[in-house]
């Protein structure tokens, strides 16, 4: 009887001992740093001859590493010596092998099973510094946009054609030292990207520097493309400075939807970037069309100029014109945005129509009333403010040539005079 009790006691002790056996270890990087939150799988290995009759019940357990990279699995009390055990965990993305495996055979003692996991390389970045012009002054607080450039089919008239598309995929604000950085994820493999930077209206130099692309371009089509290579890339941008010293000329017009757009042809288009350069392609100024599709450049010196736009995926052929004492304004430029183009045109009479008759404005500057002098017949007078908005529209004749401007705010205006044979424009100053 006593012998039977001793045998039963020994068996109970064996079960308790089995319940205390553990399968544990660490998951560290190749540099010895702990990998936190890593899942480890521990299970019976049927591929190496596991049998329930000789090795105990099948088990499949998991554990997650703690702050030191350690994990622990308590093996079932039914586990018997000779039980084949397979442990595994995932290696880093792109690591070889993809899965780390350890094989063990239970011998009635605790098992230690460690893993060394590769360290994934950091994702590639596009980063750089934005400066005010070609100097070293940082453009702090500038907005930088990362743009994906690709090809897509575009409906033009009755056919589908291939055209360039631009899509903003990220944006950031530069630091106090003018630096920025974008992390590029694997979803952009084989993509080509552009980087564009511009100052916000609150910046003290907002009016002095134009939106610019890497490396140094005012428009997307001539910007330096950045292909995804899996490597980090530096893309600095020196914002292109404007050189407008001010003058008596005026440039303005409208931005409208052309054919093949989802909007109706002729609809005004706001927030389109319009760029003015001189004949030597040096930047003068830039502006955006307003809610009514109007844009303007007041205070432009006499000289020769080019005007064009920058709309993603659309080509914009520069329009050339000249301002002079005989033609002080180009006030009726019209941009049309079509499926693949964003081009400007002017009235057939030339730069706002150069007058050949001896018509004029008196007095100029004026406070309350003006008279149109030198008329030989009827004429239509239209006065525009600097945004291109019509503020006065009136028909005048040789005998009734007075126009009341008393309600207009003080400032510069453009007066368009249209007769049956010609159109002319003049600058009007309201005191």
C-alpha cells in the first residue's frame, strides 16, 4: 500500500514539473537591439514525426515580445520527452529568409530559443533645402508639395489620347532652416515625381519670389523629374525671384474653361497660376485667377513680356506682347483651359487695341467726371478695376461724352474705348 502511494505521488510531481517547463527566448536585431511586439509561434512539428501517443498532445501557441525583446510560452503538461517543436517568427521586410525558424526536441527541461532579426533599411526620402533665390537665406515656413507625375488616357473630342497627369501626394512646411523631407513608400515604385515650393501669403517675401520647381523652373513641364529608385534623393530649390520695379503698364484678363472640360465652355476658372516674365524669360511676377476667373498685374514697366500658366498636366505656350506709351496695357488676355493645353490669346486688334484716332480722356487723373475727347461717332466705354472687374459701362457720343466716376474708389483703372472700327485702352487714375 505504501509503495502504491509513493508511486502516485511521484506521478503527480512529474505532472506538476511538466506544467512548469517553458519555451522562451529573445528576438533581437543584428545590432543587438530588442525587437518589441514581435509575434513568435511555437507548435508541435508534425513534419518531424510528431505522434500524440509517444510525444503528447499537439499544441500551437504564440507569444509577443516585451520591451526587452523577450517572450515566453508555457508548454502543456501533456508534453512528453522527444516531442518535436518548431518555433518561428517573421524576419524584416525584404530579409532573407523571410521567416526565421528554430527546431527543438523536448527533453523534459526548459527550452531557450533565440532569434536574430535583420534591421529593415529606412524608407527612401526626398528632402532638401528651400532658399530665397540662389543665396543662402532659408525660405522658412514655405510650403513644399510632392507631386506624382504619370500618364493617363484623356478624352479629347471624339477620341482617347494619352496625356500627362500630375497628382499631389504629400505636402509639408519647411523648418526654420528651410529644410523639408518626404518619406516615399513602396507604393510609388517606378513612379516619377516633382517637387514644388512656394511662399505663403503671410511670408514677408511672398511678393518677391515665384512658385518654383526643382531644380529651377516656373512650370512643371520643364522641371527636373525625380524617378523612384529606392534610394534617398536630395532636391534643393532656389525660389525664383521676381524683378518687377513697378511702372505705368497694366496686364490682366480672364481664365475660362475651354472645350473638352467637365465644366461648361466659357465658365470662369479660379486658382489658376499665371506667370509673367520679360522677353529674356526672367521672372517678373505671378498671380492666381480669382473666384471670377480674373487676374491682373498692375504697375508693370513698359517693355516686352511673355505670359503663360502652370496647370498640372497641361502645356502652356507663352504669349508675347509689348507695353509702351502707345499701348500701355494688355487688359484682355484670355486663357482657355482645355484637356491638354492652357494657352492665352489676345483680341485680334493686338495688345488691347492701339488707338489710331485722336480720342482721349480729360482730365486724367480725375476726381468726379471725365470726358472722352476727339470722338467722331458713337463709342462704348468700359472701365475695369485692377482685378479685371467691370465697374462702369456706358455709351458715349461726340455730343454726350461725359462719364461720372465719383463713386469709384481712388486708384488705377483701365478704360476700354470701342468704336465701330477699333478698340483702344488707356490707364485712368481716380483721385
